[in-house]
C-alpha cells in the first residue's frame, strides 16, 4: 500500500468550506479562554486563509496583527478577506519566522502545530518573537483521541485500505506532549484546556461537498468510481442524521498557553 501524499492547503475557497466553520467555532472558544486585553500586538502563525485572524480582529481589538502562512494561495485568499483590515500578511515558514525577537505580546498557532514538520522549532520561534511576559498559545485537533473533524473520513478510508493523509506531527496534539514542550521552552504559568465544538451540515450532500470533496488531500480525485461510491455509502451509513436529514457531530481540540519568562 502506497503512502498518502502530504496534506496541502492550496485552495482557499475549498478550505473555507472544509475547515473554516470548524476553525471559527474552536477559535471563539480559544479567544474566550485567552481573554486578551485590547491594544496588543499579535502574530498569527499558520494563518491559512485568515479564518482565525478575522476572529481576532473582530474580538481581540489588537493594536497590530502579523499573519503568516507558507501557502501563497491561502495568503491570497486572506488578502481578499482582510483587505480593509490592518493586518501585515506574509508568506513564510513557521520554523523560521521573519520577525525580530521580543516583538509581539501574543504569539498563536491556530490548528497548525501538528502540521509543522518540527513542532519544537515552530514553538521555539513563537517564543523567540514574543515579548518577555508575552503569551505563547496554540490549539490543535486532538487527533490521537479521535477529536479531528476528519475522523469519520479517515476511519472509512482506512477500512477501505486507502491510506489517509494525517498531519505529520500528530503526536504533538496530546496534552502531555504540549505541556512537556511548553515547559522545555521555559514558558511559565502553563495552562491547558479542551475545546469541544460541533458543526451541523444541512444534509449528507452538504457534508460530502464540505468534508470530502473539499478536503486538501484531494482524496476524491484519487479514487475509482467504485471506491468513491463505497466511501460515500459507508459515510452516509455511519453519520447520524436528524429527521430532516441534518448531520451534526463533534470535534475536540487540545489548547495550551504559557508566558515567556523575563517580566
């Protein structure tokens, strides 16, 4: 069996259907938990199409926001979404941020750390660019405990013998791994929180378009007609539908925050 291709976030519109509603729900809970005061300088690492950045602008009253992502297509979508907002958008690597040290009051990664090939480097870069006393925070889907929104799709692909692409650093989604990393990087006042969200699809076709057709793995295009039909049958059989056909299910994320020493 061949290995799955890496997950590539290159289609901003598809990502909007696929993950942005989940991201906004989890992002709201994350911001509730951070409870930031207004007037702070933020960096949003792995900003994607700007879903979390948009929430931050609406709710956090920041003095400034720098948002960075490796995908030029995602940043292009973010530029359209945030055109009238005061955001510095950049294309770049989470493991080598193009910012000077001690610049930001809050450094965040929203649903990103498990996609970073070396999570320690990514987290260390957030610490580097945070001010002394600044907040360094992250949340990721709880992959190893089945908390990701893509869990049903992954499980049914596995059952069909078709390798499903997972984030390369899934282990960092564990609370124990997150706490160990934050402590290793010298952060203090470390806290964790589980974020539980749900999403309702109007019917199975809405789910199929949003979570399968729009998947950044492009899985549908790699299946034969028979495999696609069987995947569809399996997913429709397992997903709970209401009397009107609506489908609602839950996802959960592991969140962590800590403060940089020095103030």
